[in-house]
C-alpha cells in the first residue's frame, strides 16, 4: 500500500520534537540509508521516504498479532542488524520514572513467525531485551538477573543467578537510574560471543520504607534501596561473560568501588571495552580502556574540576525510554567524541585511544548538545546560542577542529530551534518556536536548510503565524554585575497606574532553567484559569547555577551553595521588581516543585520581608535526606563540609516563617521522600508557625496518580493563591 502524506501524525511529531537532537522517540526509527524512517501507526509499522514523504506499510498489524489475540500494542521496536527480524516491546509497566519492564516478541519478517521470548518468566518482567548481532539469540534482564535465549530452540539460559533486590545484575538501583540515566545495564560484544554487564551491590545501602496506607486495611511497606547524602555509593563492577562456556570475568578496574561510580561502558571492538569511572565527589573522571582477553586496564583520558564534572547534560532528553550513554566513534573507532567545559565553556573534543585530544568547537559559547556528525563530510552539527541564553539554534563546524562555528538556523527566525537529522545528514525534521509564535515544523534538506515543501515550510508560514505577545523577556542586573534573564506575563488589562500582585515561579537548581524563549513558557499549568485575565503579574528568573548556556563559571558558581547563592540571587532580583511602580509589595507570592519547592521554602524563610505567600510542592526540606549522587555532586561530602548542607536546607530557617505557606507532598514519593515533609512540619510546629499542609496519599513525586488528583491539586493551588495573594490591580 502506498500513498503520500505531507506530515506524519501530529502527536508522534510533537513527541519527536520534544526529544529533537537528544534521543529518538521510541516510535520513530531512521532507516540505515538515512533517506527514510519507520513509524508506528494504527495499521502497523510504516516506512516514510524522503524527499516526497511517500508512505509504505511494511509491517501490517496482522503480522504483530498473536494467535487468537488482539494486535500487540507497540511501545518500542527495533530491527535486527540484518533487517530480517523485528523486536517488539509491549505490555509495559513503570519502574521508577519510566515503563522499563514489559514483554518482548520477535517477528521473523521472512517466515512471519511471531514468538514471545521469556515465556517461562513472570509476565511484564523483562527489561532491555536485545537481539544478538547475528539475530539468532536474545538477551534480557528479569528480576535482577541476566538471561540468554536461543530463538530457534527457545531454550533460556540464566547467565546470572545471584540477583536480588540488593544485588542487581544488568540494570541499576534507583540512584544510578535517576541521576546518571543508567537503566540498560548490559551490552553484546560486536562479534556476539560475549556480554558485558554491570552488577551493583546495594546490600549496605539502607532502605527507605515507603508506606501504602490506601490499598488495604493493613498498611504495606515498600522498601527502596536509597543511598542518602553521606552514604558511600553502592559498589559497582562490570563483568564479561563468554557465552560459549559461560565463563565470567570481572574487569580489573582500579580503585575502591565504594568510592567511585561507573556511569558509562561500551565495546570498542570484540575484545576491547571503554569504561568511565567517576570518583565519589564527581570531580575526577577517568576513561579506561580494557583488554578483555587479558583483563588489562589502561588509562586513556582523565579530567578534574574544582566543582563537578557532568556525566549528563540537562539539554539532553535523559528521560527518553531508549536513552543510553554512547561513545560517538571516529577514525575507524580509534577516536571518540567527548564534551567538557574544561576551558570555561562546554565544548566538543575528539579523544584518541592513545589519549590525544583535539578541541573541535572553539569560542565563548556552550555546546548545548550534539545533533549529528559526518566524518566523510568533515562536519559536526550541534545546538548552541552564543548571543542569547534563552534561545537555541543549529550550528555546524569542521569535525577536525580547524573551523569556526557557523549558524545554520535561519537568521530571521529568532527563538528556539530543534532538529532531528537523518543518519546520512541529508534530511532533518526542524521545529521552530518562540514566546510569540506557536511551534511550527517542516522537513528540510541540509546543508542549505532548504524546505522540502516550500508551501508548508516555516519560512512561508511565518507570515501567517498568529502572534502571541503575552510574555515579555527582560534582564535584571544585580549589585555585583550578574545579569539574570527573566520573563514576565502582565495582566491582560494592565494599567501602569495601578499596583498588581506578582507571583514568582522558581526552580533555581543545576538541573533546570525556566527562562526559555518557547511558546507558552509563561503559562502556569497548576492555575485553574488564566492568571493574566485574573490580574496577576507572573514572573520567572534564572539565577546563577541554573543550566543556562552561559559558560562554566555561571553554571558551577553554585557549588556548595545550593540554598544560598540561588536564593540570594532570586531575592535580590525580587527586591528590584517589588520596587517597580506597578507591583504591590504586599502581594508577593512564590511557588515551585521539587527543587523549586525547596527554593520556595528557602525564600519564604530567609526573606520573609519580600515573599508573603508561598506554595511549595515535593520539596527537599533537609538536604541530608536526598540521594548521594545528586546532592554530593553539587554540595561536596557532608563528612567534610556539613555546614554547607545545614546552611542550604530550608528546615534550618523554618523558625523565620511569617507569611502564608501551603506545603504539599506525596506520601509515596520515591524521589524526594515524605520524611522531608514530616521533618519540616515538626520544625514549624516547634516554633509555633501556622501553615496549611496537604499530604497526597500514596502519590509519587509527580502527584499524578489516583482519580481526581490533578483537578484537586489545581483547585487547592488556585484557591490558596487567590485567598492569600488576591488578584487584580489596585
């Protein structure tokens, strides 16, 4: 069946754009030729061809239908290396943030045979299944052990048998998954004769016991192995299994495994592995090369930083289902691409297996993320925004490091761009938006950035775009010269002769920036109604320490100062704003979620003269309760500098509360645990402080589970804000 379509379904497209330049959507796969891609649709998996976007149904849903059952609901899919088999992921369930457990089926595209793998194991218990390079076998994890299955005989072999909730094979514990985005914990060797895998030993990590009070007349304890700040890391090691005889070798990575992390591992060749080791403080990174046959380890590259070294970039979509740390290989796999801000800016380097480094990108700008590279054409594409940290553009330069960065995104399209570039670098899905313009999308051809269909291209559509000038972008200069970017939404019927209430939306920590030139950035999704129409000024500001592309000094100035530098920056900026003629200093509110909830508490407690009303959701009230990987990365070790943890924790200042506080937390939060709330409530009670507290029973960090939850939360938030910070000009 063939027919032509200009664009594929909008929901899939939006998902693609949200992950552009970062990680593919799970229902979108480029074909190896780079001139077509595969996508899941109602009738099956279709192939769309460039440049005309003609569509061919290549795998009908009937082929993916078990006998006597309904068609499989495809959550993810992949092809074998020879293209003769299709691996289907379905019937999934959530593990922490993502639905990484489920069932797997293999479809033989020649015989049309559809078989479920791991049938002897519990339903929806398989994780990260991968076909062998020759497509004859499949490996997967189930209940903390690694398995191998022969597809012809359906024989299942347990490659590990010692796995438990505390001894984890082929996947990771909560902290590794949350903070390093490590989920898939095993890899096939290129020749298919070996499998390498991580093993984490969490035996010495105390459990945090969550309690489910709602699903039974008796409470249920839900233990989570959770290493809080100050706890030594779960020892991690990497093993290699010879599949012919199941011999297991543990790699001889040097150092004390209780004092370092192993966040990255990948095969370079059939007998050579690369492993990244990060010390506990996360300010010393080493890349080791391992000769697997001899179990000999050599240091290839290392880097140190006075603050911390980023394993992840907040500009990457690390929460995509298929995200995996990958080395980007060059020069017949003798070199790889690497990012570092060692020269003061986040740049791309090429590093050889001999340790030789070449700086590729140069200048006073941050490479936000790598989008595509082509060794034959000597070009690398990346996102950056040298002139405006609230925006994002596509740039390119020479891959050999001998060129200067050139902007590829059109000069007359100021705002935020995203690109998904085909493997051959010829085609790309391009999106554009800014705070005045809704997201628009087009297919383009590179390197000229030419729209494949001029009629539906962004350049042609710009003239018909409906402007939305709700948000205003501005900067605030602090006393020391620091400039903070911000956006503001004024009341619809704004009258400069009147004074209006102001509501600050905050996050403030190193994992997120709020001030981005995107459409709808100033919309408050928790407010039940329209803040502008009701008469609020809504503002957000990015302080030092947020991951704006402003260089290393900006981003890492917050080291050991979370809860202080970010809070003082926000408060100093707020003082200037409150002094504006049209702002009512008696109606100043602040709110945030997670790290933003922590900031809300600190602002309310440390600067009660400014902030009169606060709504804090899922906050870390005591930094000593949060996980070791995140908190020690940015704050150091509490054994060495406990005063910084105390000085940055909201609970330290709870006695200063003067205004109106609404404090919200889910009792089933596996990320920021509920004991934060109990500790802070206790402290507020001790000092006789009155406040409103809302625990959401058995809800996680997102407070999204359960019938009526979202509606209830919005009403609670909105009613409290209107009562204690009334809208409208006066």
